[in-house]
C-alpha cells in the first residue's frame, strides 16, 4: 500500500526501495516534522501574561458560587422555569420534558456526579471536549469548576426539552422566553427615559465625549438588570434605571472610560471612521436596550462605522440574548407608537441600521460554552482580529470567561496582563460584580466597597470599566 503525505509524495514507495536504516530515519524525520507542527500550533495559542491561579469551584459553603450551585439554580431558577411553563407541562407533548427536568433538579439537590450531555445537537462534540476532564474525574456539581458546572446546567435544561431534535414536539422551545418577554415589557419606562436623554445629544458635534460617556456607562449599569437575579415581576414597568445611573458614579472599582473615549475618538477622526465595534451581548430585556442605545450612538455620531452584536446560539442563563430576542426588542419598541415616542423613534433607526448593514447580528455556540476566552476558536479569533477595532464584552458571565473564572488578585493582577495580553483586538469589559472573581481594581476602592457592603462582590451594585489594548 502507498500513503501520501501533505507534500504529495508517496512515503511507502520511497521506503520500499531504501535501506531499513534509511527508512527508519525517514519515518523519524517525518514524525519530528509532525511534532514540530503540533508544538508550533500549541505555541500560537495566546494566554494571559501572568501565571495561572486555580479555578473557582462551588465547594466552599458561604460563597456565592456554592449558593448558586447548591440552592439558587435549583430552587430559584428551575423552580421559576417550572412555574412559568406550567401550562405546557400539563400537555402530553411536554410530559417527557417535565420528567427530565425533575431528574435534573434532583441531581442538583444531591450534587450528583456530572455526566456528558446527551441527546441531539450539533454542539455535542464541543460539550464532550469541554467536560472531558470533569467527567473523567467524576466531579460533582459542587467540586467541578464553577464556570463549567453552571454553563453545563443550562445546556442540560435544553436536553430536557429535546431542543435540537427536529422530530420532537418541543423542538426549539425556549423555556425562558416568557421571562425574557416580561423583562422586555417592563423595560419600557426606563428605556423611554434613557432614550430621551440620548435624543438631547447632537448626533454630530465637535464634542462627542459626553454622549459616548453616557452610552458606555448606561451599557455598564444596564447589566445590573439581570433576570436570573431580579425577575421582571419584581421590578414592574417603572423607571428604576435613572436613579441607578445617577447614584452609581461612586461605585466604580476601576474606570477606564476616559482613556477609552480618547482612543475611540482619535481613531474615528477623519472622513472614514476606523472604529469597527463588536458587542458581546449579555442579557435580553432592559440591558439589551442599553446595548442598542450604545450601538445607536456609536453609529449615529460617526464614532463607529459598524456594530456587530455577538449573540447566544441558544437559550441560556435565563435572560441571555439571542438574535431573535434582539429583533423582537426592535419590533416591540417600533409598535409602541406615540405613547412612547423615544422608544418608537429609536426602533425606526435600529431597523434601518439592520437593513443597511451598519448593524450585524452574529450567533455562535462559543458564547454558550464554558471555555475561557483565551481558548477562542481560531475562526472567531480571526474574525475579531480582522473586523473589530474595539470589542465591548458585557456582563458577569462573559467577564468570568475573560478571566477563565480563575482566582486572580483583585488589585495586583492588572486587566491588561490578564486579558489585554491575549485578546485578539482592543477589549472593553463592562461588568457589574455578581461573582467572587475579578482583577485590576483600585485597592482603596475595593477596601471601601468591603467596608460599606458585605455582599459587594455579588450584588450588582459595584462595577468596572476595564480597557485592554491588544497585546
């Protein structure tokens, strides 16, 4: 038999007419060549500049991670999911889903050993690779890395609903859609007030900094409105965001806003704007509106030529946004009419951006999986390198992935060394703290937060604007 190498040469034929020692040398040389290629490929992976600390787990009682995996996901989130879909669960089509969801809740109550994701889905192999170490070590929901266990739970929820099986009666059923729609409906008052503020800003002026500052800080503090922590029913359709925005200026533990504004405006000077912006979106509902408002200002002011929204490929984390959620938000606001004129006017512009290609929606399975962002697929990394000047990464779960959910030092480990050193383009993290992980914060501000607020790491009242330059 003959086999052909990547160079197109017949290796076996060459060896058949050569001395055995020559054959051994040729094979060894080829093996060395392959080994070098593999090592070079591995070396091309860019990681944080600093030594890697250990990962967060959920095994320590009293921590937010432990409370999340031992109580909150099962008793709050999945219980609410069952209640919101009670009508569906009474039908024969959903009987299997109800039983599987009950089994999943029992696994969480007893912190069972984690198994591989089963059923349908083009992402199954990705999940087998992601959870291989966890499964081989027989980790439980509390001993596994928190990031992996939490993302895994939401993928298991979709398994319960046979979400990816076209033959299933529950194919593509979004078990969180009712909560997301409730969040959208109760966001109108805050959205109208916020969009009114933007309407008073000139779209083109000699000083775009005030508008850009408002857009950035609105997108940051919009992350406080997280439906997995504060359900829409607890808020109601009232303007709660104006007070949050006005009172939050002293709660930033690191603030790169002015440096970011300076760089974006400098890059955007001239006839052709150079800012191509991506936004890695977090939650639907009001937070998504603040992301749309940021993108609206960037394009309408000329600071950016285009904005690409990086969205989730399937439902996860209760309120995380998919393309369908973004499009539904635009349509819903467009139908509000004269009762909410600023929302309706904004929706008209947003539709035009989507139509003319200044706004682009992009979904990817990567955004719903627990890989640290330094393990970004090369196809996605190349897209950022080639099409993005500034990437805004929104929210706490995305921030945890930027940091790999590792125990970095809150003060000593800078965001530039942890994230800027590996990210494929300039990157901005807009995050309100909802997990016990962080880096690059001002020591005095951290100490002040500790003194004022015993739950400062997890209650969403404290935030960071981190800006990392491409390494």
